[in-house]
C-alpha cells in the first residue's frame, strides 16, 4: 500500500553492512557546491507512479531561488512550537534570503531582565534544527525585524562589540564549507536588545561621530583593500564592508589591527571582509558570500585600544573574515567548494531556446555577473 496522493513511489532498502559510497559534489541551496562525502547505498527494488505524475523539484543555486520561499515557510512553521516548548519570550523570527536558512537568523524577544538575550541564544541553539544556526541576531520589541534597515540601526545603537557579541562552538550543517572540521564549527550571537544597567560597561561606551569621507580617504593607504563600502554610515549603521586581496598568512588579522589604529575608525563597530573579487557595494551578494565563508569563532578579530578622541574610554571594533580559506594562507585543511555558475554552453543553449519557449522579454543569465568570482572551472577548488 502507498499513499493515494503520491506521484512517485520509490521502494528499496539500505543494508547497514554495505560499504559507503563516494557521492557528490552537487549544486546546493547555499549557492555553493556541496563537497563529496561517503554516504549509505540505497538499493531500489521498485519504482511506481500514478497516471500523469508530476515530479516535484526545486532549482537551487545562488539565492534567491525557489527554495528561499520554502525557508520562509519553515520560519513560520517552527516559530509557534519553539515558543510553546522552549522559548516563551520569543515574539518573531526571520531568516533573510542571503543567509540561506541556517547561516543567519533574526529573533525578536520580549526582554524583561539582564542576560535574557544569552538565555534565548542558548535555548535556540539547542532547539532541533536550529542547532545548525551560525549567526543569530537578537532584537526586542523596539523594532520590526522584517524592516532590515530599521533593525540594523536599532541593533547597532544597542551594540558594544566587546560585550554584546557572544561566540560558541557546536554542530553545524554538513553543507557548511567554512568549518575547519566537517559538521562542527563556530557560532555567533549579536545581542542587539536594549541593555539593562547591569549589562553596560561605562568605559566601553564611546560616543564619537564618524566621517564617511575621512574613513574612505584613510583606507586608500592599504593596497590590499580593493573596494570600500561605507555607505551604511549614511544610514546610522557603524559598519564597513571591505573587499580585500590576501597575500600571506595572518594577512587579514594584521590588516584589521592596522585599520583599527586609524583615528578615523573610532565609532565603527564592525568590519566585514570579503574577497577582492566580490563587489562590496552589492550588499545582497556580499552578505551571501560573507555568511557562507565565515566561521565566526575562528574568523573574529576584536581590536580594543584606548580612544584617541575620548579620555578614559576604550575603542572596540570587531573584524570578521568572510574570505575564502586556504591551506597556504589560513592553514585550512579541507577542500573549498566553488559557487554555482552555469557554464557557457548551458547559457548559450537557454538563450537560443528562449524565443521558442514563450517566456516573454529576454533575460540574460544571472550567472554572468558571477563569472569573475569563480575559483576556476571545477566544482571543488581544492
């Protein structure tokens, strides 16, 4: 007997005594290829289907794709059970498309006491599939979390990079290529909730104004910085995105130390680094690449020094390395996957068929803008 509404039924078995088989790589919903690995063998004994069956499938790749909306549905489906069973103070949850589900989650809570953000952080990282989350952003009732601009302003207003960003290690999705070890890596919670008196360290409350023009000018002295996105400063978000070209071991850590020595940097709380082929001014793409390539605990660089602008105050700025990791520069021992980009023959074939398929006005392949971001022609970089 099979479900009456099943389009296809694939019957078979897995023999625990079988040797595992090498499978992959595959294009996956992260926008990268998933790395090959050993998996159980499934022996198919029968395939049946109903009349005129529909084969359900989604196209995966660089977000947003069809699976992005399945992720938004799961966001709604899992909110109520989590609230009823584990996190009663949670009010809402959002998974931005750029985070491809597990990489970036935003949670809104009703905050009633100091340290509640950390309490919710630990509870969420222990809640089923949420254990695979990499970056968790916490906010409270003071902002609508689906309004990303308002949310970012609110979070940064309440954020001290020295005390309000928490790191941990734990289980990670096997598709997360940034981990030094398969399925195990770093996590980060950015606590952007309004702080109680007990959560505030007075010496770290620096109140200085930053100048976009001064910062952009000061950063021109660093040849490895290929692009600067300081546009968010105009929207009261003290964060920079920098495209950098690494050339040696410890390069980015050294660079962040040097950048933070600049007096012009005071007031900047966060610097996100992406590789030099990524356009730092294309915010959705830069954030997608950054979130995928980051192991927060391993790749965080916190700089603290005495302020040059306010006496008896400390300037703190967190740098996060969202660039490719290699054996030569980062002592990274795993393979690194390529991003999913259609090859030229596929693009040409689709372009040729377009007029005959009645799809409306011609649209050029989305893959074209990513051609210069490839790490070569293979699915696995090495």
